[in-house]
């Protein structure tokens, strides 16, 4: 099992494409697959541009990362790599100018909403079809937020085939076709047994299952999600105290969740952002509930454990909410506590900070990571800054 | 209060009292019987509940024994529990959840000898909590089964729980298992009106006003959620009876009672109406007929075919009316005779009044013929008008009597001229007859003949009242009356300085046939009063014995006529 380590290393120059990819995944085999089938085991709304620009789960992230491309890419170590742009220059007066590849182009309106992603953007304008200029306020480093999915766009690779089975990417001549197969809520073992070549999973039981299957290679992906407990109200900190003991936090990672988990480790992107309001809302009528998204098993286990460790007589309940209800609960901020899985890395801290209630105190609980189960002979894959896999174009 | 109302109220009371007693009796008997029936059913239900609880306890016990049998053979459990082998840790945590589902339990907990939860089925993440009280107290509970209030992550859970224990590798473990209590209690109730609920410290059954507790079955109770330490307490299985059915029956009886009352009221109204039509209407008819009887209308018929009291009363009234008819006939005959007499006397009186001027003229002629016959033609010419006037008066009188009922021919009358003519014809015999006639006097609206009769009677009476006195004065005054908004009229005052009248004389002065004069007919003032009333006038008398009398006559004036 290959473990990828990620230590962000900012760079301001393109990486030579010939260098070995430190984030690459290669499941070597003498024979290459004609079609590379990726099983997407979570619900995917592939027609939705909103989902494309802001994926809601690992499957959407994997699909849209391969359908959409950014001006630049960040690899698993935070290294800037060419994306739609293959060269870029910096002028202290004009800012960063990116020159796109020959077959790439941007619409004139691209970048108009960049300041929504990162507030330090001064301007992001399309100079012409193949040149983009980005100027930042008070910093000269390369604008890494350009790798955020919110600024991605489809390019070149037109999907063929469609619902209900999946989406097939038309490959360049001689390349392996990639087929994204929709199997929402399906059993990953069944998917692999039916011929899927790639499954991204956070289920240790699946990793156990394939450990004895020689045709698969298992890659451990970077820590990609940090679960936090977000407390609100006058009793803020009470649950954090119950969970803060080292043994308890260790137990959370080791026993409470059925996932590859560890005790959460800093740094946390929200520590540096000013987007999290520090003012406490008056929540005297807070509901005695610890809420979580009910499609998130890890969040549920953590919420249950929080309830189990809460002081006796507190009357706390763990309640799973669907996505819309949970978003409304976060906006309302009237629940006693929230268990939220935040991205481990963020290029848009202010946007991602909206995933927790304003003014809430965050207690990082555990980090989790996924595993990529790849059939040997698959085309080379690379791991992006946020742990998402990308099929390497040849 | 009318007869019909009395009848209605009487019928109402007579019917409603027994009806109310019947409704009360039905309600009371119904409640007594239903309560007795519920008591009997609850008695059997309590037995069923106790049996069911015991059976549930036995079932939980047998399931726990089966689990223990499996656990003691399970090597992975042994490794995780005894050696804390990391690879088996997750198996241990998940064990209770899996086993609980397989064994049909709602609660399963495995604890070590220190009371630490190793695995919890209903709440996987409850591990490592220390709850030694639960198995200890359960073991001491009567029947080794208790109602345990614990929780799942989502909600509190009430379970009928038992405890068992086993040894693995020389260490003691306890297993607490249970089944959800409330669904089982719900299944016990097949009857709509009975409900079974759990009461325990901190929770009493929701008592509504429409339910009553019939039986309480005690049950050992442990509350793991109180936050104040766990102690063995007592819960109760409470069997309550919903009073809904009884109240519905009572409402139904009440409703029918109200319907009966309504029908009774309606029937009473109809009956009262019918009876009143049979009784009060004939009485009302009799009263109406009786009220219409007077001497002119004695033709009411009181014939009746009824043989009851009303028929008898009707016949009595008929007899009375018949007697009245006979009496009235006799009275009218007497009146007729009296009227003829009155008429004769009036004719006599009027003719005398008409003959008096003629006699005076004839006396004058005789006197002239004796004393100076040469003057007779001149005197004749002078008094001829008086003779013509008297003859005309008598002729008119005769015409009027011929008509039996003199009619009033209202016309403008010159009162001053009439006064002067009447005074000319009165034999004053040395008394002073003086006048004070208003030149602005309007014509009176009346009949000249009637007015003349009034004046002749009043002046004649005034002269007569002077009696034997040689001195005395009779004064006739005319003046306009009314004004100031009152209808205009003519006032004639005849005043004398005669003997006057006492109070008694005045009271009888206008009675027929009363006269204070030796040769009087007693009709003069009576006729005057009738004539004045016929002319729509008024008569007032002012008199004082020894001083004199004033007759004041007010007559309506002719509104269109000129003043004289």
C-alpha cells in the first residue's frame, strides 16, 4: 500500500513535465486496460453546474475534477502545475499573466466571481482568448486559488454516453477511454466484482476485502477531511471539555468511527482566516441536539459518541439531517452542536467557513482519508491538492 | 297568565318530571353496568399483563443465555475482552449491535467486572462508559427484571431488561439485555376504551379529564438518564379507562333526552292549543257575545249543543238575555207612553207660549175698543205684526210636531233682532225690561224658531222670578264670545234681580216637570237646555237667593256672516 505525504510547497514557476510525478499512482501491469471504469458510489448530479463548481461528495469531486480543468493545478504536495495554462509570468505592476495552451480558451466573463472564492483578489480578467491576468492585493505569490473547482471549466474532453449508466470521456487517439459509471448507494464490492477499475472509498471493510485480491492495488490517499465539533450557545465548550481528553480523542479515531482516521492534527486552514466570526450568537433556545448530515456515517458516529460522553442528564440527542435541512440548521445556528466534515485543505477559506455556524467554536476531532482501489493495468493517476484523483492525460 | 299558558305549563311539568327521572335512571344504570364490566375486563387484563411481563422476562433471559453460550465460545471476543487485542477491538464494539439484532433484543450491553461497557448494542458509541449500577441493581430487582430507562443516540428508550453473567478466562462479565417496553404494552391493549401506560419517577401518564385509573401494577425501575445516580425505584404499569365511550353514551342519552323534551314541548304546545280551543275559545266567544249586549242589542244567540259546563253557562246567558229582552220591551212601552205624555205637555206649553202674545193683543184690542174704539184700526195695524208672528210661530210649531221630530235648520240668525222682538211680546207688567245689545254681534248659526223658544223661555222665567215685586229688572245682554283662538260665538245673558235659587232648586231646575212656580209645567228650562245642546251651544247659570239669576248662553257664530 502506497501512502502519499503532502507538504505544500508554493512555487512560482511551472514544473518541468518530464520530472517524475511525486503524486502519481501507478498500478503496473503488463497489459493495459482498453476502458478504465470508475465506479461512483455516491449520488452524482452531473448535469448541475453548481455541483460541478462546488462538489458535494467524493464521487462528484472525482467526476468533475476529470471533466473540468483549471488554469493551474496543484498537486498533492501543493506544487503548482500547468493546467489550461502552460506558462505564466509575473509583473509587479500588472500581476500574474497566464498564457493558455493552444486548444484552451476562456470565456470573457471568466473570473468575474473570483473575489467570491478569495477575497484578496484585486482583479481576474480575460485579456484575450488565451491570456488571463490576475492581480492580488498585497501579495506577489502565484494565485493558488485558480486551482479551486469554482474557477474550473470544461475543456476539450466532451463526455459521450450519458444517463443512466454513466459518462464516457472520448479519449485522444491511442489513449484509454475513461468511463464513469454511476452506482449510487451501491455496494463497492459488487462494483469491483462487476469490473470496476477504480473505487475511492473510506470504508476500511472494503480495503480489507480487496487486500487478498491480487488484481487490485490499494493506495492510501492524503488526509482529506477534518471532522470538527461546532458548539453554539451559552454552554459552548461543555462538550469540547468532554471530548478533549487525549484518550477520548484517540478513542474517537480508533474506535468510534468506521473509517481510516487519526486524531485531528494542525495546521487548520480556519486558524488563519478571519472569515469565521468570533462573536457568539444568543442561542438561549438552542435545541438539545447534536446534528450531522445523515449521509455521513463518520459524522453520525462522532455525534453518537459526543452524546455518549455528554454529561448525564444533558438530554442531548444525535439527529441526522438531510443536506438541505443541515444547511438550514447551520444558517440558523440554533442547534446545540454540529458535527461537520470540513475539507482538510481549502483554497477558498471564506466559502468553506460557511459550512459551520457563524460564531461557533470549532473543536477538531479526527482527520479521515480515503483509499483508492485500482485495478492493475489502469492508466496513470495523480493526486490533487485536496486528495482527489485525476486521470493523467497522455 | 292566560289559560293556554297555564295549560301548557301544567302539561309540561306533568310530562317532564317523569321524563327527567327516566333519563337520570338510565344514565346512572348505564354507568354502573359499564363500570362493573370494565372492572371485570381490567381484572383479567391485569393478569394478562403480569403474565406477559413474566413471559417477556423469561424470553429475555433465554436469549441472554443463548448469547452467553455463543460468547464463551467466541475466540475473537475472548481476544478482545481479555487481551485488548487491537485487531479485535472493532469486532468487540460492533458485537452487541449485531447480536442484538440477531436475537431480537432492543437493548444489549456487555460490561466487564468493573462495570465498564465493552459493547453496547442500542448505542454503539456508548463504549467505555462505566455503569456498574445497572447489572448490580438489576440482579437485586424482584424477579431480576426491571424497567430500565436508557437512551439511544436519537431518543430515550424504555426497556424491560434482565441481567445475566458469565466468566471467560477467569474474568467475570455481565450481559444486560432487554426489549422495548412500550410497543409491548401497546400490544396488550385490544380494547378501544382501555389503555396501558407506564408511570415512573419524572413521568406520570398523561391524565386527561376523560380517563380514570383502574389498576396499577408495580415494576422495578432504573433510570440511567436522571443524572443524579442510579437507584432502584418503582415504576407502574397503569391501566386507564377512557371515559370516552361512557361519555359518548351519556351524551347520546342526553341528546335523546333533549329530543324527548323538545317533542314534549311541541306536544304540550299542540295539546294546550287544542284544549284551549275546546275550552278557552268558547269561553272567549261567550265573553265577546256578553260584552256586545246592551239594551239596543239583545239579539245575541247563546244557543249551544254542548252538554258540559260551558253549554250550561251558554244557556244561562241565553236565558238572561231573553229576560232582558222582555224587560226592555216593557221599559220601552213605558218610555213610549211617557214620551207621548211629555209630547202632549210640550205641545201644550208651546201652544200656550204661542197663544200668550195673541191673548195679550186681544186684551189690548178689547181695552182699546172699550176705551177708544176709533183707535182700534190704528192699534190693529200696530199689533198686526205680532199676531202674524204668533200665528206663523204656531204654524211652524204645528209643522214641526207634524214631523214628530223637529229638525234643526241652521242658518244665520240675527240675535239682537230676535231679542228685541221677544221683549216686545213679553208682558212686563211694570217691570223694567232692558237690553244691552252689542252692535258688533255676529249672526248666530242656528234655527230662528229654536232660538226664539230659548229666549222666550229664559226671559219669561226671568220675569216670573220677579214675582209680586213691583220693581225689578230683567236685562238681556248680547256680546261676541270666544276670540283669542277660541271659536267665535255669540253670548246671550239673561239676568234678573228676582228671587234667585237655592242650591237644591238649582240642582233640580233643569229636570223635567220641576217648577217652583204654582202654574209652571216644569219643562221650560229642560227644553231650553236641550235646544241649546241641539244648537251646539252651552248654558251656564249663576244664581244667588234673594239677589237674582244670570243665564249665560253661548252659541256658535256664523263664520261667514256679517256683524250686525
